């Protein structure tokens, strides 16, 4: 049986939306909604918030969550995840986005399934079929995969190149939830950012550079993140529709 740890990296100084983990969404802080949503997973043996800010630390403690303090100068969420769990016993580590208050806990169960099979990959992520109108949106990360459902490439541009035809069934919309073998996460974080990764501003390209297999699990729903203050209004509407506000 594999031991799985979920880590929610939560930094205060977000470039686009400073302090967003503490922002209230229908009366609860964003980080609390993420934590509570993830806690419904049947897979996780442990769930922890990794933060660099005392205010976030204190809030998580106040609602009964587990939290650790990490260095303020870490470059990426993956670095924060690794620092939080490097001395903790685990087989698989899930990097859970701290800005998705409507997180589907079933995704956390699905993303660990490939690790239970023969010849497990180093990493697993999620994707859904892309819509035609999303292809040219550079804020949406796209991926293509091989016949074994391993990622071939990720890009902010439309891939593969098409001569005017919609490449339906080939291009997928990436959903940024990652699960790693713990030993590979160590290798990943010890490798400095690569030129390919910097070119696309996509951290997962570092894993491909290292020769890792990234298994892609397909889902039908989309992730809903909070990147700007106005996104909170949309999330609150959805919570109200679902009777969860």
C-alpha cells in the first residue's frame, strides 16, 4: 500500500493577488476551502499546508488544519512542497493548488491510481478535452500525449500545429494538479530551472527534460481557480448554486 501526502503550497506575496489565501469566499478563507475540499479524499494519508507567512500559518491552525512554515525565498510551489515533506515518510506526494476552492477530492484519488500499477510513472497530472475557443488563449496550458497516456509536450501555444483545422482529440487542456514519486520530486527540485522551462514559463517541462514519464489522467470537469479578486464573485455564485455557501 502506498503512502500518499497532499501538500497545499500557500504563499502570501502572490504577484497578481497578494494575500489571496486569506481572502474570504462566502465567509471562509480561500485556504480553508481548499483544505476542507482536499480532506474528503479517500487516498490521502496526510494533508498539510506549506506556507511562508505567519498569518496563513495561524489561520490554518485555527480551523484545525496541519501546517508547516517554509522559507520565504523559495522559487516555486514544488520547492515549497519538497521542503515541507522531505523528512516525512511518503511514497507519493500531491502538489495541490492553493487557489482552487472548488477542488474535486475525487481528482486526488484518480491522480494516485497510476502509482498502484506496474511500472508506475515518475509523475501524474490531469487534463480535459480542450474547446476550440481555448486554443489561442495563452493563459491556458495545452498538452499532447502518446498512446500510453504519457505527456509528449506542454505549451501555452496551440499544439499540434494545424493547417486551419481544429485538432480536436489531440490537444488537451492541462489541469495543474501534480502527483510525484517522492524520490523524483527530490530529483526535480535539485535540478535548476531549464531553458525550455523558462521559455514557456512551465515548470513541468523540467520533468520532461529530465526524461521523466508524466502520466496524463483525463477528467471531464474543469478546474476553477482564483487568480484575481473578481474571480471570488464567480466562485461564490457556484457555491450558492451547489448549496455550499
